[in-house]
C-alpha cells in the first residue's frame, strides 16, 4: 500500500469501502441494463455479488466487462433465476 493510500485511509476511514460499494452498485446496474434483465431484488443481489467477486480480476485484466456479464448469465441460469428463450 502506498503512502498516499495509507494517508487516505488515515484521514478518511471507511472511504475506500464506500467507494468500492458504490462501484459494485454501478457495475451491477451496468450489467443488468446491458443484458436487458428485469431489475428484481434477486437479480440485483446476484449482480452485486458477481461484481464483487470479479472486481479484482477485472482490475488485473484477467476478465473484461463482457466476461463478467456472461458470468452473471451463467450464475442466473445455474440457480434457475432466469431461463433463456429458445431461438
């Protein structure tokens, strides 16, 4: 952790966690919107959990937003929250 990061944590305790939480909410909303999913409570919770779980991989470049969105679709299908329409 850099000196700047430690100083920010000392001056503004809890700020980093609040910013991370808002980032997860924004990214979850982005995934729900781009995938055109119904924005119910269960889908919102799953999208938030998915964003939180893949946040470090997204920052490291191991996964992109498309991969995270596809991961959300797989989670929702596996839990039978959504069913994809047959083409």
